[in-house]
C-alpha cells in the first residue's frame, strides 16, 4: 500500500503524540517538529506509510535522545491487560468455538484503548467489541488452512494487545500447531517488543522472535534472517494491525497463507480494504500477480 | 489565542483540502505540499493559528495559480442555503423570541456542512441543531447590550452561512439598529466574500464592508480603514466562527462589546473556551487587562 499526501498530517500527529508521551519539553518539541517538517519532502513517495512514518519516528528518537518515549504507556497497558487475562481466558474456555473467540479478542486488544479506560469500562468495552460484526471475515478459510498447517507465525502489533494475543496462541497450541510470535527488535510508538512478550508470558508458550528492526510493519530488506525464515516456513501467518497490513498486503512475501486481522483506523486503509472507517476485518491476503 | 504545535497537522489538512477542492493535479499537489512543509518552520510561533494558516493558504494560491479554489463549493453552499431561506424565515417569524431563533440559526449555518447533505437531511439537521443547548450562552447580556446600542457590526465567516446570517440582520433591523456586515476582501478557504454577500441579498438590507484583506479571522495591521472604523464605531459586535475568535478574543479591539458565536470545531479552541469539542458557544469577550 503506497503513501498518499493525506499521510503527511498523520506523520506529524504521530510525532507530536510520541513527544507528548515522552514528556519532551515544549521548546524542544518545537525544534524537533521543525526539523521533521524539513525532512518530510525527502521521503520516498512510493514507500508504504508505515515505512515513512518509521523513518520520521527514528529521527525523533535520535533528536530527543530518549530510547523509548512510550515505555510508561506500554507498561501501563500491559498491566491493565494482564489484570483482565483470567476473565478473558474464562470467556474463551466457555465459548462455543474457542478459536473464534480468541481471534475476536485478538482484534479487541487492538481496539480497546488501554491506559485510558477504567478497568470497569474496559471489561464492558471488550464485551461490546465481541458483539461487533466483522465487515470482512475470512475465519472459515483461516480455520480450514489451520487444519492442514503445522507452523503458524503471528506478527504482533501493540503492547497490551500482545496479552490478548496470548489467548490466541493457546488456542493454536491446542490445535497442535507450532506457533512463533514476532515482536519488534526495538522501541517504536507503542509496538510490542521482547519486554512486552515477556510481560505477556509468551516465551513460556511459544517461540518468540523479533523482526530484526524497529520499523512499524514489516520491512523485508531490514528484517532479520530469523524473521524471514519464520515467514517462509510458516503455513499460516496471522498479521495484526494496520502497519503490518500496509506493508504486507498483496506481496509475495505474505503469499496466500497470510490473514490480516485489524480494525481500519485510517481512512486510506479503510478505502484500500473497501470497508468503512472503524470496521473490523479478518482478511486473507489478495496476492498481486 | 496563540498557535500550538498541534496546529501544524491542521495547516496541512487545510492545504490538502483546498487542493482537492480546487482539483489541482496530484503531482502538482505533492510539489506544493513539499514547499509548504519547508515554510512552516519559518512561521511566527506567537501568532494566531488563523494568521499562520492564512499565510500558508496564500502561498498555496500563489503556487497553484488558481484565484479561488473553493469557488464552486461556495456557489453550491449559497444555492443550498438560499433554497432553505423561505422556510428559515418562517421559523423565525413564528418563534416566541425571533432574535433568539435568528442567533441560533446563525450558528446552525456554521454547523451544517452545506454541499454534503441532501436538502431533506439539511432541513432535519437544522431542526436538530436548533435543539442543541449552548454550553456558554450570553444571550441575555447580548439582548441587554442591543437595547441601548445604535450600531451593530457582524463579522461574517463562511459562504452559505452568510445566508442564514441575513435573518439575524433582519431581526437587528427590526430593533431599529444600524447594521454593518463584514466579509473578506478576497478568497480564502470557503470564507464569504462580497459575491457571497450579494448572493445572500445582504446589500439590500444593510451596509456590507470588507476586512480589507483575505486572511482568516481579523488581522488589525492588515485591516482596511473602513473595517477598523466600523469596529470602533460599533456598540455591539457579533463575531462568527473560530478564526474570528482566535484572532479577536481577549483583545482591546474587540473590547467588552464583542460576542463570539461559534461551534468549537478544534480541540484547542474548545480548551481555550473551557468547553468540549463540538459545543455551541455565544460568549461575551473577556477583556485581558
């Protein structure tokens, strides 16, 4: 998915949001933003939005001299999700089709804005999300593919959300599948890293790898061998969130085995998927030939 | 009201929106946007958002070589509002307090997104808007001030909306007030100009003047003598929309005689007013001493 001019205001909103999270002093924020503005025209206009956004966020990290602007926010979102885990696990175990509920919870984790809602609201919000219909819902195809699969790769998205995903990992393990879960090799926005995987207890369940970089989405030319090999060996890939969709949709790398699980939070992603803004999607990759 | 870093993504959205309205070819849009990005760091960080936005929109007009990117949109919004005028006038004449309904319709014109809704929806939307409560509602003070006033100046905002305002002008004339209505001296976004005032039939009702420039809001150092004199002579000023609020609130120029009538469409303006995003406001100017 290619960038559009409409991505530019969003790059800036992400940068501003990251600086606010990192509590960068106001004057320094102004200087950093000015520098970012000067660098936007130099970005590749044929890249994915995720890639260009990453380059700007890396420049921000460099200039701010803070390793992880979202550290506190990420820890808080993990804590909130962990507190809910026993309830969520019970919901899955009591479901008619536990795999389906685990898939829905995995997208619920992407929707619920952890760190903002009170615990009480959070529980209510999750129950509400579970009743939202998906606009594209290739679950039957995914279930069919999983029946003959041996290796599954989940490409993770945010912190907090990763804890919801652990329930999906448990369901895949119950189907006797070999599961690998990938996180980022370094901080970028509130994306899950190894620390978040550990907070979620994922290493006790399955193999945890990283993409080999700290870019939003997947950037093949910057990906580590371990990630690329996991991608090649997987019989089914479950790719979470918008940035992974932006960078993998239509590609040979994703192939016919990749399913995108996300909420369309951006008008361009929604239009690309042919859905409305805010819609839920579980979509098998359309391979461009 | 001073600019904030959060205004920067909005500047760009306005530029993108204007280019789309003006049907500038995609490649040219990219070049113009790149140039605008390079110029943002040079803006005065103590100016008002309206002023900085205006400077960028003027640069866009220069580069695009198109006089008025919103001409078609403005004509359409005037047509739609004119078609409703008989109904609106009837509503005012039947109201318990016609002045109050005219004030509410003047803000309704600012809310209803003309040119998007069907006529049928538009009528329903207006009736709905008229039932929305104002969060700040200094109508009693305004009515009191009008009782002893002789000259009233209305500082207009958008096309389409100007036609709704003509009903307020009629009500002020019925109170035997001398009314002046100000528009922009040239095109900027969808702000009302003399052409729009003529479409609204305003010159037949009252004196129509222009601000002497084509900046969003009011810029005293670029304002014409006629506008500044009208401002000085007015016993009551009714200032419509966000840009006029941004540039006039708290100033000696606006003084204690100015009332701001607007919907808070931007989080910063809402915070500045102490209201929620989307709230309706009729507020007497708080003079900073």
